[in-house]
C-alpha cells in the first residue's frame, strides 16, 4: 500500500566486523543475496569503519539500516556516506533507488547522564539531540545537492528513532513517542511502549524543522560539564560492545542446541 516504502525488516551483519569495513561489505552483500528479499535492510553500525562500509554497500545495491547513531555528527557522516553511494550508482548508470534508514538511539543519552546533571535537565538530552538531528535531516532534504539525487530517482534515507522506551520509571512510558512525532520519520516503538501510548499517550504537536530549543538545551548540558561528542563516542562504543555480547550469547545457545541435537541423534542410532 505504500509502494515498498514501508514493510521492511532488518538483519545485522556480525558485530564482530564493526571495525572491518571490507569484511562488513562482503557480509552485507552475502546476506542480502542469500535472503533474496526485496524488503530486507542489512544493519551496519555507524562507526568510522561502518561509514565506509555503508557507502560501499549502497553502491553495491544493498539496502542499509545504519544503526548505533547517537549524535548529529554521526548522523551526518552516515547520511553523507549514503549520498556518496547513490551518486556513484548514478555515475555508473545504475538504478539509484536503494533504500536506507538512519537509526538514532534516543533514551540511552538520558540514562547515561541521569545521575550527572541537576533534576531540571534530567530526561531532556535525548530529545534535544533528536531535535538537532531532525533539523539536519530536514535541511538535507531541502538542499540542492539532495534534490539533484532525488531528480535522478533516488530515495531519501529516512530518519528512524530507536531506543524510544523510557529508562526512568518516573517518566510516562510514552514520553519519547510523544516528543518525536515528526513527518518523514520512523519510530521503532517497543511493544510495551506502544500499548502504553495507545492507552494514555497524547500527541501535543510535531517536531519543529528548526530543532526548536534543542541548541539552547544542549548549551545547558555543556555548561553542566557534559561533553556531547565524547559521550556520543562512548555510547556508540558501548552499543557495539553490547551487540557483540548478544551475538556471542546467541552463538553459544546455537552451539549448545546443535550439540544436544547431535547427541540425541547419535543415541537414537
């Protein structure tokens, strides 16, 4: 019903490859080829090596979900990589219609500074960062550079809000959902949060394209001693480490089940 714009699923490359651009690209191409699904995103983290892999994967025709983006600078780097990949396809006479989303992780910001700032600033950093990113996103869509790609048939890399469940039990569960309502964006709402919003959530308006008071709020955090760039790098690193742990845990479970099945099969002979 949406012409292929919605209805996508994501499959991630091994997080063990997060710092290896070449291996990430090869894995992305292999997974996408094996799946044979036109609505499949391959997840690639927006790390420095990931940015290189994003451009190469897009050029290779692989739809990409860029994960683990926290700051505006990280988002811009990923968006630039997407545009470079699309431009290279146009230059090579290839179809520029390769879908992508850029996933901004929101609530982890507030969890990271919860005990480091005064109560007036609690639970405001994630939304301020999101406002700053949304402004950059809208400016990109309105730019002459993007219009040139769009006129050639390119799809916009849509902004996706991730990690939108609340970490602070004192907050309404629909807190981030209400704040991040914005045209041309996606929100991957956790099931618990979705149910809470359906019962008590209220949209009080949409995000402003100029970022609203984001810069003022970010200035307040800077005055409070919060280094946004350093924290963004830390959050991205911690996110990659978390993905690696989850991957290792999954592989261990698969290995155990495989061994159990093998033993059961041997015993039945």
